């Protein structure tokens, strides 16, 4: 039984770290999009904002899903 508990704790820790990773990536993407739109860009600002916000939402959602997996175990 102790081996199962140990494996479960390791899976929980991995899920927590992976969730943190995706949330951190989302913050970096959002910061990059906001900073890039403040600069004078030749590309379409609307497209860059759309892709940045979409990827931020996807990374945050992935991070929270992984966090949720941690709490279900």
C-alpha cells in the first residue's frame, strides 16, 4: 500500500508542476502580446492580439485542467 501512496504523491507533484508550467507560459505569452502591440508593428495588430489571447486562454485552461487532475487523485 505504501508504494501506491508514493506513486500517487509523485503523480500529484508532477501534475502540479506541469500545471504551474502552463500557467507561467500563459503569463509570458500574454505579456509578450501586450508588449508587442505597444511597439510599432508592421503585422496586423488584430491578428497578433487574437493569436496571443487565444494561446493565453488555451495555456491557462490546460494548466487548470492539470491542476484539477491533481485534486481528483
